[in-house]
């Protein structure tokens, strides 16, 4: 039985890239879902992280984002130490369309479908989650990312009806700073927006929230067994 470590992290455009690289190397996850990986000109944060940390990767642009007076593109990525044998981008139609990045990864001679997603912040999370569930396989599947929804929301209720939530304690991973944070302050994090969901045929062994100042979100991770 293959032990696989998953990690999901909204990296805030890679503003604190050295700390993100440091943390990913220490975390040593097998498969990583990134949100808000920045793409600007010839520079792609997901590509930099993949090269620095020893992963292959796939990326899809998801949103245009204004940061300190300039517009930039940010998207979702999946990084893997196992072979990525296929990938596709899912368009989540709605008030403010977003995308989800699906990577099909060969683990133990089986294909694991891994999706990294960042739902819109206001107004359409539930519809986008429903659209996503209609597009993603129901077996050998992982959906992880920033859902911009709290555990008591209809969005997360819908996700939990179809996939196993690896976090049984609703551990917080994000905090809104009124004036905009200059760095993550783990002791001030009080809200949960970040989740790792797995299909019910996968056995989960644990869930954890990381401790780092590399983003305004904390990374979340889970272990599961894959294969027979």
C-alpha cells in the first residue's frame, strides 16, 4: 500500500518565495496543489517551485488580480513527484468564472486524479463547487484548495456530501487582515478556507496545518493510502 502525502497551499502570488521554497522542501509532500501561483511574462511561480523542489507540474491561469496597483495573472497548479500522465483545465462557470487544474498522476500503477481549485471569494462558491463535482471523477480522486468558504457553509456541506473531508477538526488556515497583511501571522489565523477532500475509496491517515509565514494562508496537508 502506497503512502502518499498531499499538501495544498494558497501561496499569495509567491510574494515570499524563499520561505515558500524552504517550507515545501521541509514538508516533503508527494503531491502539492497550489493556488494563486503568479504568472507574469516569462515567469511562473509554479514552475520555479517545481524546479527548486524537484517536482513535475501543470498549471492553469484562473484569475486576473490587482496587487499594489498592478494587474497580474494568478492560477492553480499541481506539483507531483509521481509521473503526471495527463491533465485538463475545468472552467467553473458563474458570476466570476474560475478554473480548476486537474492532473492525472500515476501512483502504484493506478491513476490518481488530483484537482487544485480556488473558488471565487464572494457570491458564487456553491455553484462553482457544484460545477466542479460534476466534472471530477468520483473514484481515485483528490480535490484540494482554497474554497473561500467556512465549514458551516452550503459550499462545504455540498463537498462533504460527495467527498471525504480529511480534516475532522475544522482547523483554521486563514485570517482577513483589515489593512492587508504584510506577512502571515499564524497565531492570528482564525478562519478555515483551505481543504483537502478525497474520494471515499481512499483511506486517510492524518491531517495537519503547517506553521509558516510564507503566505496569508497556511498550508494544509493529509496522508492517505493508495492502491490495494
